[in-house]
C-alpha cells in the first residue's frame, strides 16, 4: 500500500519546484552563481542512517514517507515533501520543499521539511522510533543551485564549484555540506532543481 501511495504522490507532484512550498528565506548576498540565504526556523522529520551518501536517500525515503502518510499517532497525513525538510482526525498537509541530506557522525541525516504552521507541539508523534522531529533554527547558508542527475560525480563537481566561489570571496563555512533535492525521481534530469548548502558562521 505504501508503494502505491508513493507512486500516486509522485504522479501529483509538479515537475517544477516553484509551485511547492519551501522554508522562508531571504537572499543576503550573491556571489556569481552562489546565493547567501538567511533561513527562518522550520520543522523537519528526519532519520539518521548508517548508509553511504548514494544509498541514504533511497533507504530513508520509505521511512519518512511512512510518517507523512499516516504512520504516526493520530494517523495524520501530510502530502509528500520535496526536495528528497493536532487532532486525531486525519489532516492533509501541503507539499513542501526541500528534502535534505547531510553527513553526520555515524551516518547520513535525511530530512523532509514539514509544512509551515506545523510545530513540535502540533505535529503527530512518529510511530517509527527512527523518525525524529526537530525544529531547525535560523541559519545562514551559501547555496549553489544546479540541475542534472543525482549522481555523486555531479554532486562533487558542484560542491567543488561552491567551495571555490566562497574561497575566492574570502567566505568561510562550517559543518558538512547539505544536498537539497526538489523534484520527483521521474522529473527529467535537465529540469531538476538540486542545491548544495554550506553553513556560514
């Protein structure tokens, strides 16, 4: 049933991410293709897995999708979030973006962004103990947007570009890079919106 629900959700997802709700942010500065963004707080459902960067997304997806499709106390339902960050009656939530992925101590952290207006107090409690809810605090990120496949080679090429642009501008970063994906897997590679985020001090 979950697989069918996922397929139906993907069928309803827009090819272009501009129609999907995203966390609020403002552009503080631009450096060539890089945007320096100030993000407001937002809520995520996340899972940390002992998996490679290439495998983490596919392993985390059914776990997090289970949560938003009702595998939670109260059986509340959220629409699918993208990129791949209450009452007992089922409630349908709007799609949001992005799904983020980052290396952490002991594995990879994958997040689904939850819709605006959902808080730690009102979000349904996950049944799967691997799913954790967390409020992401305000932060400043340097972001490079690119299209193409989700291959490791494409990611590393654009991560190197992001780091080189920031180094040339004398901008320092902290922490691990974050991969943000905004589209369904069936979206043509040349129409995908991918981003790499690096946190600024």
